[in-house]
């Protein structure tokens, strides 16, 4: 029984997260009923990407 954990900074829409969950489950070649997939979302202020917090990157992208 595969367990798949995806850790990513918070900020994605529920629809995007659902697509990711389904894609991860589909990538494993075992019966769907035996796959477990979940997302762990640390706050954007707690994730550092390229020397900048994800919260800073998201704020800059918004404008």
C-alpha cells in the first residue's frame, strides 16, 4: 500500500490541490483503492525558496 506525502507551501486553490492528489495517485501502478495521498502545507512564511520566503514571493506576484 503506497503512501504519498506532498509537502508544499500554502496558497494553492482546492481545485489545483485535488488535481495534484489525483495525478499522484494515478502515477502509482497499483489498484487505486490501496493508494493513500495527502498534502502537508506549511504556512508560506515558513518556506524559503531561493533565499526568499514563499510569502514574499506570493506578495510580489500579486503586485
